[in-house]
C-alpha cells in the first residue's frame, strides 16, 4: 500500500508529518510526504516559532513526481497553511490518487472551540470545499462546529454527511458522555473512555492511524475501533509521562497495537 501524507513539518511537538510517517508505516504503508510548511514548532501554545510556507516547492515536487508515474492508494491531508494550499491539495488528489484510492481529510482548523492561529471563517469555508472531495473526514468537535455552525455533535454529523459520505467527529461531549460520532449511511455513536486534559497532536495521530487502517482494507468500523484503542493507550501514557502537553502524544510504545494488527497483511 502506497500512502501520501500532505501536512507540515513541525520540527518539535510531535504532530503532522513527524507523526504521520511512523504511524502510517506501522500500518504497513510505504509513506511518501508532501510538506506544506516548515515550522520550528507547531503553533499550539508556542510563541516565536518560525514558519516557512512551501507553496512554490510543492508544485515543483509534484511536477517531478509526474515524471515518475507515481500514484497512491491513500492520500491523507492535514494542516494546510493557506487557502491556496487547500486548492493545491484538490489538484494533488486529481493528479495522484488511484481511481479506487481513498482520500482522507483531517480539516485542521482549531481546538477548544477556537481557531488555531492564522485561520478564520473564510478558511473554514474553503476547508469545507476540500471535505466535499473526501471519502472520509476526521474533524474534532471544534472543527465540526467551525464547518457546520452546529455545536451539537449529532446535528453537526448530519450536516457533515451532506458534504462527505463518511464523516467522523473524533470526540465530543453530549448528554450521554464523551463519544466518537460517525456516519456510514446512518449515524452512529461510539462511547469513548475520556482521559482528562487536552492533548496536542492527538488528532494527527488519529488521522494517520485511521488512514493506514482504512487503506489496508479494514472495514470502517474496525478501522475506528483500532484507531480509538491506539489513541486511548497513547493519550493515557501521555497523561502519566508528559507534563507539558505542547510536546505531543507519547504514541511510540503503543505502535505495536498497529504493527500486531497488520503483521500478516
Ligand atoms: O496538530 C495540528 C497542527 C498541525 N500543524 C501545525 C499546527 C497544528 C495545531 O496547532 O500548529 C503547524
């Protein structure tokens, strides 16, 4: 299975490409990367970080790849630094995704019901137009709200299902507790064990694991269950081991959840 991860390189903070590479690899994928920007750290809670957008370089990289005849079983996109990059990713899907390939979009917009630095409503609307081209979208509760205007996850899921056939809201509180919501023709709710606290990079770990599972031919439901198990264990470990949550999730010692599942495939 050949995967393309489109995301930034945050040198410190264990998110985006530095997570996508090991996690997709643990699912047995050959992983190529298309970096969207180079940052000294991610933007969540750090100040004074460097930010180099790679827009011009991305087109040059793709032109070279076309001479190699590359194509992908799965493309997974994450943090995009500008509205132009959102348009570019649409083009990358058209140029490089196999006919029966899977396009997974993590619409990275914000957390704790606020936008990440540099994003606004116009950016969210453009991200929605990228979601409309995806087979699976993986917003957190904040991103589901920013994309639909609905705070209630069940209503947000239904709105998202008009955009994309398989939306997943990766974790949201409602009257019944904390749950993942997904749609596969009907709406479903998967209760989650909540680990108290806020865990930067958890969404990126989730997106990479889910993309690896679904592209390996695992069913939607099984892919979610395995991804949830991997993320839960990693977050629990982080709660015990990492006092400063800006430094990401300690997922490394839990990669065996994925490697064991994909040993024979
Ligand atoms: O984890 C999402 C993410 C990815 N990349 C960058 C970010 C963030 C969230 O803050 O800043 C650069």
